[in-house]
């Protein structure tokens, strides 16, 4: 629009200079011809279609001509004044800026929702502290607003710890163990001790014996911990059943490493 308005203004300025060089008689005749042509067009077109640049030019010219000469415009005086007010308002309009604080980054919002979903006991103040540990500075109000916007309670939710919630959080340090039996062709029963890494689902075959006594079971526990130590793995929890083959010495091997036996 601005480029078209500038072009129209330039054209009309050139025409004005050309009119200044003419005589009064020629101007009067040309004005008479233009007025007659305008009257003919008004009979044929009830409402001419104007572009924004046309309205801006006519509004600007109306401020130059005296009010008594506004009869030459085909638009009403009220219409010319309205166009001029729009022209002035457009010149002083600043880019619109929304009120309030800008919204949080989308990735940061996903991180806040993830922390709240995976840790139901954390409130918005705890989440703020955890984000500060990561070097992310977010106000508690913004965190609370984000949680409410996504349908989450910003206050801590006292919930009982279930196995479904406990295992995903602590799976990296959980081992489960048990025995299974194999009967040979000579009808001899062998006992196989195995451990399962809950995080990786990897099975560790500890050993096979026909007599799983306390000394053998305890030694297999030591051997497993040595292998895990070489892999820089640490056992925090051991899950087993109440089989009598898991003696006190077997549990003490894991407890000596700081693990809990269930």
C-alpha cells in the first residue's frame, strides 16, 4: 500500500506542476470537462470501488483544500474525515505486544510436565529446585501455571509407592533371582541359579549344582558381585522368594555392598 500511495502522490505532483504552467482559461476548460465526465460516471456507478491508497490520497488532499471546496470530492465530508483519522491512526500505531510475561519455551514446558508426571510427590516448589540444579531459572508461578494448564495438580500428591511406580525409577539397581530345575536323562535333578537385571532384562546364570547348599549359594553371590563390579554396576535391591536355599549368608553378601534384600 505504501509504495502505491507514493506512486500516486508522485503522479499527482507532476500533474500539479503541469497545471501551474498552463493558463487560467485552459485550466477552467479542463476542470469543466473533468466535472462533466465525473457527473457521467456518477450516473453509471452508484458506489466506486476505492483501494486503500486511493482513500489515503483523497484524505490527505482534503486537509489541503478548504472545507468550502470539498464539494469536488465524490465522498461525503464525514467519510473524508473518517479516512483521515484512519490514516493518522495508522501512522502512530505501534506493534502489538501481548500483556503479561512471555510463555515458557515449549521444551521447558515438556520438561516440567515430565518431572511432575514421573514424580507425583513433587510440588511446583520442588520442581523449581530441581530445575535450578540443572541451571534453569524459572519462577514458581510459571511452573504452577504450566502444571494447571496441562491438568496437573501443582501441589504435592501423597500417594503410596507401588511396584509399578517403584520399578521404573529404581530399575537400574534391581536384581531378581530364583532357581529352576533340570532333570537329566539319568533322572538326576540339577538346580540352576540365575539372576535377572530388571533394567536391561539380562539374565546372569550363576551356576548349576545338584546340591544347592548355603556355602554354594553364598559363593555364587560373591562371584556375581565381582562380575558386576568389573562392569561398574551397583546392586541396590535384590528381589527373591522365601526359598530356604537363600540362606542368611547369601543375603549378607549383598547387604555388605549396601543392597536391600526382599
